[in-house]
C-alpha cells in the first residue's frame, strides 16, 4: 500500500513538470497564428498590417517600419506567417 502511494505521488509530481503543447497564457495569437509571448503594441501592429498586406491590402507604416525594430519584426513575421492563409 505504501508503494502505491509513493508511485502516485511521483506520478503527480512528474506530470506537473511537463510543458503544455498549446500556446502560453501570454501568447499573441492573430489569424490563428501564435506569434509568441510578451509582444508589445508595435510588434502587434506590425503583424496586423502585414497580415492585411498578405490578404492583398498593402498596409505598412513606413515610419515605424524604418525606425521601430518591434514593428519591423512584427511586420516581417506577419508577412511570412500570414502569406497563403
């Protein structure tokens, strides 16, 4: 009986340490695509503009694209990920 209790305890401990396969709580998901966690406003705006571009409506804030690394990274990631969706 003692061995069963220890086995259950070890089993619960091990399952609590396994990572989930889904997106994390802080993930930024747009158009069903997980763009990662802890994304700032400019990154999100870049993704949204790029996904609109991928849908055929060219959208890019040139000033942000040229001067803000977060926007540029979001736009480039969004263009690649949203293309063909």
